[in-house]
C-alpha cells in the first residue's frame, strides 16, 4: 500500500464499506499481513463495539501430528470456521528459502568454475607471451617466488578490485532477489551480515591462491635456454 507513518489507509469491511484508518506505526512481519489497533480505536472508526472473533491457542505439544489432530477436532465442532497454524506457515516459508538456497549454491558453483577457467586461461596466455621476459628475469638472479609474483601480481590486484566491485553489485542483486522473489504474504530477511561479505571474498581469493600455486610450478619448469634461444 506504500503507506508510511502518518498515512491514511482505506480498508473494506465485510459489507464492502470503505473505512479509513491513520497509520501510527509500522512493524515488519515475515509472514502474513496484520493490522493492530485497540478496542477503543476499532469502536471509534467502525462505529461498532469490539467483539472477539478469534482466539490465540498455544499448545503444550508442538508436533505437526498433534497440531493437525487438534485443528481437525476444532473444525468438526462447527463452532470454528478455520484454524491458522503458525508452524504450518513457518514450514511453508522454509520451503521457499530452501529452494532459494539450492539455486544460490548452484550459482556459486557456476561462478567459481567460471572464475577458475577465466583466471587460468588469462594467466597461461600471459606466461606464454612473456616467457622470454620471465627467462631473462630468472637469468638475472630473481628467485622463483619473485618471478611468480612479477607476473601474478596483476592477477591478484584485479581479483581484489573484482571483489570490491562485486560487493556493491552483490548487495544490489541480493536486495533485488530478496524483495522480488517471495510471495505477497511472506518476506525474507533483507539484512546483509559481515559473514556474507567474508565468504563472498574468500571464494575468489581461494581460487586465485590455488591458481597462483599452479602458475608458480609452471614458471619453475620454464626451460630458460630454450626460451631465450627461440625466435619470435
């Protein structure tokens, strides 16, 4: 309804009559939509005396089987029109989040494989094109670690920049998915936590570190004489 504190909203009663209410505050509900008001406010706005038409029942045994059994017994009495179970609603919401977690896991795996292939191929091309330069550096007395960092430093810097840029784009994508995917009666947790950023940074960092080891062994095996004697 795009309402905010101080707004006036219109609601229909069971007879289709529009009633106007002023919003004094808004709270976040992760499941369902509710309007809270005092009995006095209800009587003032509707012109009717407040009467209770629902009961909140807290059960001693919260097992799904027991809840279903008691709910059926209540409905069979004929005095109760419907029973709404919070545990069933929570289970429904959990099924949404469970499916979303599976999709996110697949996206993470695909993104990791893409990063692995791209970084490995780019580094291989970089080494192949600069093999005489690397051989010259080794001849001048550079250690293997220094030679590896000479060519892999660019990859590390680009990976760090990619992580930083990914934080901003990832935050936007997370907000878009969390607000667009849930049904109208549910809401996912929209907050971002420090661990989200830690894991997001660790995945590309680990891939970059593993490929650094592979590149290091590749550079160690460079035949200096063959590289320097080759004709471009």
